[in-house]
C-alpha cells in the first residue's frame, strides 16, 4: 500500500508512482492512494486512512490463503 501526500514536503512527488510501477512490474499487489491537500505527516490522520489499511491487510491475507 502506498499513500502519497499531494503536498508532500519530505518525499519527491515522483517517488511514490515510481515505486508503484516497479511493484506492479514485479507482480506485487499495490493499492495506491493520494491524500488531496495533505503534507507528509498528515496522511495517517486522514479520515479514510484506517479503511485503506484494513482493506489492504484483508486483501493481502486473502491472497496468501489461496
């Protein structure tokens, strides 16, 4: 799971999409989210964040069980 802050002041904007693309090329599961208007450390306090994490973990466990 990759969460990118739209206004990230720590990580360059090109980094998250590059990581996503490499993971996809390696057939790794990737959920990619952009938090509109957020700075780097604001992502984890975004209202939708816990749901993204729960869904990603659930999907990952399901894939392993198959």
